[in-house]
C-alpha cells in the first residue's frame, strides 16, 4: 500500500515533508524478541534511559530523526476535534481545509455504517483495518491493483440509512445560528459523490499516523479526534511528529517494564497480559544505530537516506539470548555518538 501511495501522491508528500518518513516505514524490521527483551533489561523507567557500560543513553531527537526522518515541526501534536467556533473560523479563512475535514469526517461514520459495530455499541469506533479496507480496495490481493473508494448507488445508500436510522430532518425551532425550517441532510449522502484526492490522501495519512507513528495504547480503534490532525498534515502544516513518536515509545516502554517488575507476590500464571503499543521499528532502528553489529552490514551507506530505509535488506544476526545479553553489556560494539544534531532556522534537523 505504501508503494501505491508514494507513486500516487509522491509530489504532494515531498512538498509536505512526509515522503521520506512514509517511505522509511514501507518494510520495517523483522521482529526479534531476543534483541527486544535484552534491550528492555537496560531500560530505566524513572529516567527514560538505557543503562550501558558506556553510560546512560536516551532517545534524542536528532538520532530518532536519523532513524525515521520525522520532523520536529513547529506546531504541538494534539489530537482533538475542533469546536464549532474553530470550525467556523476554519470555514471562513481556510475553506479548502474545512471542506476536506468535512468530507473525511463524513466518511468515518459511512465506513462504520458498513460494519456491524454500529448496532452493537452506543459509541462505536471503526478499526484501522476496516477504515483502510473502505478507502482502498484489494489491499490483501497481490494479483490485483489497488482501487480507490468509489461512490455508492442510491439503493446502497438507502440501505445504510435504514440500518443506521440516519434520516434527513428539518428543525422546528431555532438552534444556535440555524433558523427554523433548516434542513439537515444525512451524512450518508456524501457517499454518492466521488471522494476528492486530497481527502483520500488525508485518509491515508490518518492510517499511517496511527499505525506507524503514534499508535494508541489500548486498541487499534481509530478515533475521530485524529482527523483534524491529518487534514492539517495533508495541507502542509508542520506538526511535531518526532516528539510525539518518542513520547509514545517511552510511554510504551514504561508500561512493559512496570508490568514485568511488579513487586506484588503474584504467581506468573495470574499476572495479566499487558498490551503496550509502541513503535518497535523505530526503537530497534535506534538500537542498531548504536549497536550496528547486531544486524548484517548495510549495502547502502547514503547519509541522506533514513536509517530504516537503509536497513530494509539487513537481517538480524543469529544469536542466542545469553550472547545478545553479553554483547549489550560490554563496552565493545556500542557507538555512543552515531550522529550529531545540526539545526535549521526553525530548529528542525537537517539531513546528515
């Protein structure tokens, strides 16, 4: 899917500064529990550092930028849905951005209506896989080309209206700035129209953001609050994705360590399974940055390329648990200063 998106919107993504960051997540790293658990042994949740024989190591922004190519940005990352006043200002001053947010927000419940969740939960949320399968077809069919969302027929929309009981209605009393007799059409009618390319791109950024950059800590449900963030990204706003990603990893690490180091006298059979979402690929990419001999040598050493992209063809070296532990506890093998920060005028990291 990432290959399709890069070909489809490559020019736009480069203008947004997201092309390299998305490309870096195309393949990821193979999961290796031995290396991950040995890294967890070094982590101190009180200081958010990894204790090595060479001193304490953190996840500094310039190193995580080299790994991911995510940017520092100049707008704090905050997931929320704008208030009515903010929406009115957006409609007045940024009408194109408002239209994209409106359209994408309509497609959220439309996609949800095509599942069975809407009749089972009071406040249902669609899952990432369901939303991606709605916006893009044939994702799991390697022999067929990816197809984008197509309009629904009137009969299909009528079925959804009955299923959701989402009829259009006319108000009989004034409601805020809406006068008596104002007719509100059901959001499902948006499905009659072809989705705009900018809205579809914002939909993909939504999926990428919550799958690859800042996954939720409790479930893979897609919350509607993330849509405003992704629309801003689609229009080139410089959001602080790098700090958000690092904070998400540290939060996940603390959850894992606390779960494994609880002091209560509880048998292992009764310890509940802890689900902690953190971006494994970014974290392990940082480990390889500091301990490159854990993987096979790089075939490409272009410094302008994100490290994750350079590691696409590399493999974890076959080692047992004790060997990896010994390697991580030795001075030899650790690279303490793998890269140095260079700042631009907006305190953004330059390539290098």
